[in-house]
């Protein structure tokens, strides 16, 4: 949970939510906690001195407002110093802080929805704008959500988790998550000044000149590919 593309909120349709949470609990239980240099460790201590208390507050706020700690039997939310066993907080609602606040740690909030309008409402109110992930087998059903997300996040992942890609793929964000785009192409553009060569296409003589310029101008010559 301690990276910018980590899970902030999971929204699952109510028809499969209980099954999903049970599988998530089982998967998280297999993750080994410990120090970063220990073999097989997936969960490491929190790096900020105030983070353990903050995460406890988020979980406590949700539980007092009706959420459930799905992996309580597995020790979810327990602290050993700065090492926190991941907490899976089920049945989260917009009234709970963890629904909107960026936990940036091993707390996984799961919200149930019955209608896509619930998802769209959450997107509309969210301040986040980096990435979203859609897990589906139905392209037609996913299309409206992609249309909604296209103006709200920098990357939409289909059946894969949020994360970085090779630098050839733009890494961008919107809203309060980020400003601008990072990629090799964007970096080169940032150190460049673009120059345009234009001509009136409606004038035949000018158009004839323009069409031939790339045959003679080094500046306009096509970039050779290896």
C-alpha cells in the first residue's frame, strides 16, 4: 500500500462481494510480514512514525460506522511496532474516512455497490485522478465506465492492477493526484521547441512546393529507422 499506484478503494458488485472478500482474505493471509531484507517478505514496516496511529484511526472510524474487519481472525490491523498486518475493511461507505482519504498503507477498503450509478457517484466525488482498474468479462458493460474514467484518471487498466509501465507508455494523472505526463516522449518534448512549416493548401503552386520540401530539406526529412 505504500506506493502511489497502490489500491486506495475496491468497489465490488454486491452479487459477488462476499465471495470476493473471502478470496481476498485468503490471499492476504499468505503474505509474509517482516523486514525488507528477509527472504519471502511481502509486508514491511511502515516508514512514517505517525502512520500506524493514522491507519488505526481510519480502521476504527470505519468499524464504528458499520464496516467489518473481514480478516480479524487472521490478525488484520494488528500492529507489532511499525509492522502492520494488512486490514481488509469490508462494507465501506462514503460516510467513512477510509472511503475518500488516501491511506498509503496496508489497509484495503472494500465497498459494495448494486448499481453502476454508485460507482459513477464515487468517481464524481473523488479527488483522486491517477489510475483505475476495471476487472470484467463484459466489454459492453465496461465501456460506459471507461468513458467516464477517460476524463478523470491518467490510466485505465483492464483486468490488471494499477502500476507503472515501460517509460514509452505515458504516466500521467489528473485532479489532485498529479499534474502532467511523464514518458520518454514527454521528456524530449520538454527540452524541445517545436517549429511548424505551413503553406496554403488551397494554392496549387504552394501545395506543390510544400509536397516536395521533405525531399530536399534536412529539417523536414523523415527520420531514418533502423
